[in-house]
């Protein structure tokens, strides 16, 4: 998984994600790889709920 995130392009607004993801507060996760995987979990969850990508990535 580490290799995936090392080569991935992370949205610069990902740090704006707050709240609980998989039971952990996103802003409190210290390990960057774990934090990025939780951001990915959140993205997948929001897409599964039917939200539009443009609404999820609302930083533009």
C-alpha cells in the first residue's frame, strides 16, 4: 500500500477532510500512509452513497 500512495497524486485539499473515518478522526491520524488510506476509504464511501465527485472534491 505504501508504494501505491508514494506514486499517487493526492488532491491538495485532502487535508481539509475532517470527521471520523473508520472510527478515527481524520485530522488525528499521525501516520501519513494510514491517513491517506482513510481518505481513500472516505472517498469510496461517499461515492457509494451516490454523491458526485464534484461535490466530494469541493475545493475548486
